[in-house]
């Protein structure tokens, strides 16, 4: 509550060395319209009180947010519920956009995601009811979802979104990236794309057609089921059929099983799939996550890489209870 209720404040500049901003720090500032955010690596910009999230900026007066050229991380929840924001200018060095960072910014109608972004948290742009166009330039964004109680929360879970413009250097469209964008009608996949993730466009009910670039030579399809005696799992067969009936039978499709035995799918499993795709003669069917000593189709997995953002502290607590 450091600047709560400062009614004559019209603009602020957050300096480079700020690492944390408390909840409600700039709430109830009715004339605060512009925020220039220069904090290079601010990791916290909210407070949780009695399970309620209290963002630093929950202010309907704010219309413009600018991120400085040195900013790498946008914290979770920072501009949650800022319904007046119409303009967001991302700096060129942004790497992570936190969970629910711009949730409920209902006046926002378009954004441009910079090339260097590698992770966008779940619901980062959720419930942005006017956001209809995204220019997506992130070259190697590997995450656009947060799991809550084993339920995926996509970064763009947005019924208003109707168009996506992918940049010419985009290589990865991550898992669940634009899932449940039910009004999405059009986008073009650039020839630079080498990976389209699991359920990237799941539930996009208004989507009528897509164009797969001529450069695509191989596709891996992962299905969480096992169909003994079948030529392949259901999703694999659907993809093969769709490609064949649309004149793209030249694309080699391989099918894999994951999540068998309720096993988690770790990053090492996904890396193993990529390595298999890179082989001259990949297995047509495979399994990841378990040692399948019945079929012998398991892919060799290396130790899981550390995919957390630099500076992340992970803790495990046990022995606590009421």
C-alpha cells in the first residue's frame, strides 16, 4: 500500500533495480495513466492475503504501459484487472511474461510478443475481452501454459481473439498456446516453424483451415492412450488421414504414447521425441515416460534439463499438517 490513494499521481517510472513490489502499491490512484517499467528482473508484484491475490497495479485509470530495454521478466499478476490499458509496449529483451500478468485487461485490443520471449504464464492474457489480434514474434517460446490441479491454463484462453500474425522467424508454437480461442478464424504458419505443440489450437471451433508449410517433412503425434491391435492410436490415424486427403502424404508421421501408467511427461520425454524425429529412419511407433519392456518401443531419455527461468528457487516441504 506504499502509494495507495495518491490521487494526483499521473505517471510513474519503476527503476531498474527494483526486485519486488507489494500488493496494492499503486491502487486507487485515479489519475495514474502511464507506467514506465524499467525493473530488469522484478520477480514479485503482488501479495496474497487469505488466498486472495492483491496485484501491485489493479487500477482502471492506467492506459499505457511501457517496458524498458533492459527488462527481462514481467512478474505474475502485475497488471491483473487493469481494465483501462489500451497500449502495451514490450521491450526487446523480454524473456518471460508471468502468469495472469495482464488478466482482465478488457480494453486491450492488440499486442506484439517480442522475438526473445521464451515463456508466457497461464492466463497471462486471459479474459482480455477486446483482444482480437496478436502479432507473435517469439522465436523459441517453449511454454505458454500453467497447470493448476492438473488442469491446463493456457496463456491465451480468450474468446475475443480472431487473428494471429506469426513472425517469419518463429520456430516453436508451444503446447496449449492458443487453446480454447473459440473465435480464432485465421493464421498462417510460417516456413520457419519446426514444432507445433500438443493441443496448441485445441478448441478453436471457428478455425476453418490452416496451411502447413512445404518445408514440413516430419510430424510426431502424441496420444495418451493405447490401442492394442490397431494400426495406430486415434489421433495418429486422424493426422495421417487428414494429410493424405489434402495432398500432403509426403510428410512422414510417427506416433507415440505418453502418460501411460499415470506417469508425468517430463521435458526429457519431449527432447527424446525431437531426437527421434531427427533420425533418418525414426520409429513409426514409440513410447515415452516409461520403460516399455513389452513392446520394446521406449525412447531413450536423458536426464531432464532445467527448464525453470534463471534465478528460480524451488522448494519441497514435507511433514507439515493440521
